[in-house]
C-alpha cells in the first residue's frame, strides 16, 4: 500500500480548506487555520489534526501503526 502524504484539511469553524503536506513519520497535533486563525487540535480518540479534519489519515495510521508518538 502506498502512503499518501497530502491531505486536504477542513476547518470545522469556518469551512476553509487547504491541501497540506503531512509529516511522513509523525503526527501533527496543532494546526492554525489560515482564514479564521483558529488553532485546531485532534478530536478525542484521534492522534492528530489530519485524522480529525483531513481528507486522508496521517501516514503512521495509514501504515497500520497504533498511534503516533
């Protein structure tokens, strides 16, 4: 399975979408929306903002690892 490194993140506050590069071997815990400046954090049970608000889960999850560290 090929790991996807880009994900479109959608701000739950204003709906702004932006395609972002994900780190290949880590999770991103914070993300600032460039439109409304809201700082996003993962939803409960998710390891990162891409798993919560992205169109594609983070690479460690795609690679069937339990969680990001």
